[in-house]
C-alpha cells in the first residue's frame, strides 16, 4: 500500500480554493502556525482538526487520505476498503464502501465499540446523510435532540446539522450511511 501524504493533499485542496493559510486558519479556528506545520508534514492534525479543515474546504475528509489512482474499479472488496482508524481507539473506524468520493454520493460503514462515540463534540458537514443501523444500539445526538436507534432503524440527517454517534450498548455497533454530495 502506498503512503498517503495528507499534508500534500490539504495544501492542494487549499490552493484549489485560492485560500491562504491565514484565511484557512481564520475559518477553522486553527492557528496559522499549526496549519503551516501540518502542510509541511511536521505536525500531525487531530481528526477534529481534519474535520474542520475538510468542512471549510468543502472536501470530503476521506480525500485527505486518498492518493489519486488513474484506473479505479467499481468494486470495493471487503478486505481492501479505505479506512480511517483512530490511534486513541483502534476499535473505532470508518470504512469507505464506495471506490472513492468523486461521485455524487459516498457510502460508508462506521464501527463503534461499546461505550465509544464518533467524536467528542457534535460536528456538521455540507452533505445530506441517511444512516441505517446494521448492528447494535446507537444514540444519535442531532442538533438539540437525542435519538436512540436500534438495529434495523434508519434516520435522515439534514445538511449542516450538527450530530455525533454514541454506542450505548455492550456490543459493537455498526452503522452504514450515505452522504450526498460526498462531504465526510
């Protein structure tokens, strides 16, 4: 597997938006110094910082982790999915079920360990989302509401709606969700 240069990808998307490091810093709440270090590859951004950057740049989060591949298959095999695994809890992960995020929709699998959550704070993105719980029980914090979902339940999350997921059970939880346009 090829090493992915997140710093290069962030720089590329920032420049496509014709944004300076200072402008991006102001919009994300991250210091210009830290952004500069991230783009140079001398600092590793947290997942929340990456989410803020992807939100401001209107680029799906997964794009920072993907190298362009000239020929891509339409099939994604179970053992070759692109994944984001969190160092602080390697049992929590996102897996991309679509070959890439270049189309009109992205499909993802989120795995949350018992008592785990998708993030510390609620987060929003530009895309509309529909989620389906395929395993376990999950609590969805959606704007000012709290919704408990069981296996087989689904929910629609409007664009720009702040939310976070929390596994409230004693077993692993899995949620498949689609986002359009790709924005995660």
